[in-house]
């Protein structure tokens, strides 16, 4: 049932790329669906001196093609107010508070505030401190803060950032965005695992041979090269999106489907993630950097990258989760830029039956494939009898496919839309808890440290644009007698 949400949004970074490409369209979808109707307002802040009218035009542009009538677009954008504001200037928060109080009264919001930090994380601490000291937090409603990634660049910096935020906001009010957690098929993992006896019973080391997660991008670093050069694929993708997906795939069944129980289950899974020694990193993780190919430049030739850069644009690794159910099951992860295609895909490879009674027929592993992007779908690969009769009893591979219809695809909300609605409702399970981050960073730091010490003595570049990474990625699985199910 659709219930109207009352809230005053204050978006820091209101002129930025994220706000215009993701936040305003998502908020508009919530408005069209009736989750936001009358009792809401949005204050966009940033340094440049925009007027309300100009800001509303920008908002209208960002929802271009999404509305039926000009009237709807105008009615929606009239809820937007612009306040020029430098986040480091204390006096600006006074003006912001006055505007917030005025709008709270005008729209009868009742003190509910959602602070969206859509700007560089180096400002998160000072913003949160000022929100508290300058009394932008209310006492009559909720005060929730949504923070964007990256949350630190290692365990130490993430801890400092978290300490700064937690001076002003308790953990329950901190919503750390990982937009993969808003994707339809990522959310479906829980339903598939815990809603079906066949998978519930078989989701353990007795039946699963290995799990594979691929998050491949066809694009290079584009205009993010400056940031990427200091981050790399390990920090940019493995620490957050990949480990969140791995947690959902390996956690034990939550006691109930509540925020607290789901989060506990995920935290426990990540707590059991084996942190590698340097030698183990060499054994279990490989890295790559793209070379030129298909008329595209090498990473080292991109703007803002060093000609001898050692930043990795590809990572593949084997993870082990030492819980009773998952111990011994290799979880292979792979992510990279300038790969053969853009896709996010999970393959759960089941063990073969213990005894093949069809002596002349090779049986294959059953595989459950969950495709997250670009087309949400499910596939179960099974062994089946080949149609025919007599003594020539043959088996072959059968695919059971589920794809969303065109109609269903249209109704799938964008990840940001779902996550903003969750934050409005105070539902936190699709956001990353600080404890999850702690375990994730400790795991990633160990790999980073080993690579900084060059334990693998890698030579970059080592894969051409348009392929699925360096050949060391294939070898990593081959050592265990496995192979990537997802090939191009
Ligand atoms: P962006 O386009 O560079 O926007 C930064 C915003 O911060 C601008 O509105 C800028 O406006 C404002 N700003 C900078 N310094 C300020 C100051 N001292 N006081 C007040 N405002 C200031 O960045 P973005 O791409 O939107 O990214 C924002 C955050 O989201 C980052 O943490 C990023 O990692 C994360 N993120 C972005 C995306 C994406 O698709 N863009 C995806 C995932 C995560 P003024 O210059 O007018 O002050």
C-alpha cells in the first residue's frame, strides 16, 4: 500500500552530477507514485549562486521525458528550493536552518529530515558536525543522513570518517548507500534462497561446488580517471558492491526478515570472511590493467593517469567464508573495466550427483544463474533426457529460463528510487552497516598491502581492451579444477 511520506530533504551537492542524474529523477518517481505528495520539500545546496527559479529549471531538465504534463513537472519542481552554501562556513548553516524551519512549517512536515550527502566524502565530517551544532537536526521528527560512497579508502580512514559522523548521528540514522543493494535481482537473492525449499536445503558446502560473481564493465575510466587512479578496482568495486553481494549469497538464514536480523546475518557472514596473509593473497587474488585494443587507449594513456601507473582496473579473487554451511566453498569474484561486456551476473555451481548411473553420458554441473544487469533474469541449467526412445538413452543440458516481460521491466524501480524510499521509511537493511564495512575493509586492506609490496610481481598492462581480463583470472579457477561459467 502506498503511504505518503512526510520529509524535508536537504541535499548537499544539489548542483552535482549524482543529484541531477539519479536523485531528482528518483524523487520524481516517488512523487508520481504518490509516496511524496504534499508534505515534502527539497533544499538543494552547493556553492554556486543559483536562484530558486534556475534550480527548478535544472530539476525539470533532469526529469525530462518522465512526465505527462508540464503542469505535473511544474508542481513537482515547485517543491525545490536552492540555498547557496559553503559546507565549511558555519554562518551558512544558520541561513539553511531558517529556510528549513520555514519550509517545515509551510509543508507541515513535522520535523522529519533526510540529509543527503551527495558530495565528496572529505566534507561528510564537517557537514554532520554542523548539522548538530547549528541545530539543523530537529527534536520533533526523524533525522537521517544518507552518505555516498566511497566510505574511506582503508580501515583506518573509514574509522575516522565513521567516528566523525557518529558524533552527530547514531548508527541507526546513518544510511550508507551501496546502490547495488537497490537492484531488483540483488534483492531477489534472499527470496530465491530463503523462499524455496530446493535452494534453502541445498545452499551449503554439501551441494554447492562454487559461487561466481562477475561485475564487468565495458567502459574505461572515462572522466573518473583522477579519482580512479587513487582508488583502483579493489577499493572501487570489491570492498563495497562485491562484498555486499557475497554477504547476501553466503549469509545464514536471518531469524526474520527484519532490518536487525538481516543485518546481523550479513555481518556474521563478513565476520567469517577469511582475511589472507601475503602468501595467500598471491595464491588467491590476481589483478590487471587494461592495455590498448579495439582502437581504445590503454589505461596509462587516459587523461589524469600516470604513464607508469600501477592502479588495477581488474581484480579476480577467491574468497572463503568460514561458516558451518559455506566453509570450503570457493567464492570467485571478478570485476574490471574495458571488459568484453557490461554485466553483473551470479553463477551458483552445484556439485555433480555422487554416482553417474548414465555411464555413457557425461553429466554437467547444475548451475543457477542470476543476472542482475543488464537484463534481470534467472536461469537454472539441469541435465535432462534427450527426446527419443530405445537403448540410446542420452542426456543433454536443459535451460529453465525466467526473463522479465517488457511490462515488468518498466515497473522495476531504479535502485536509487528504492533506496530513497527505504530511507524515508527508516528501512535500513539495504544499506551498509558500519560493522560490515569494518570486516570488508580489513579483508581488502590485507590484499592492498600485499599488492603494494608487489608479492605477485605483476607487470602492467596485462589485458587488452575488450577481453575478460588477464589470463591469470582463468588460471585462478583452473587451479581448483573450475572455470568461469560466464564467458563471452
Ligand atoms: P560532483 O558532480 O563533483 O558534485 C559535487 C557537488 O559538491 C557539487 O554540487 C558542488 O557544487 C558541491 N560542492 C563542492 N564543494 C563544496 C563546498 N565546499 N560547499 C558546498 N558544496 C560544495 O560529484 P558527484 O558525481 O555528484 O558525486 C557526489 C558524491 O556521490 C561523491 O561522493 C561520489 O563519489 C558519489 N557517487 C557519485 C556517483 C555518480 O554517478 N555521479 C555514483 C556513485 C557515487 P559547487 O561547485 O556549486 O559548490
